[in-house]
């Protein structure tokens, strides 16, 4: 699968602890070898929103968009290490 990571996601990820970043890297590696996002544990489709998914890592949520060819890792919907909600 082709994956594009948006700059906003990267800027928040860099503020997270190294252990959390490692968890994300493991999921990223899994995403590279599957055909659909929902094949990876912790990713669920958002009801009523075709092509949009949530990725759960510990208590954090990440918004994903899949157009059938490319997966966009957009932004944190919630980051347990920050006091802001982006949802």
C-alpha cells in the first residue's frame, strides 16, 4: 500500500514519547504490506464516512483517509500526550 504521512501528523508525533513513536512505526510497517487499512489491528472504518478510518494507538486516535490507492495519515484526532482535541 502507498502511504502519505501529512506534516501535521509528523509534527505532533515528534512530541510523543519514543515508545509511542515505536508503536506507530510498527503499525506503519504493517500498513505497507496489506491491501486495505482494516486488515491492521486497531484500524476501524468511520461509520457514514466512506474511505475514512480511525487508528487507535493506546489512548490516542489518528485519522486516516483511503482512496483505494493511497492511504493518507492525516492527523491526530486525539493525542493522549497533548491537551488538545483535533476532532
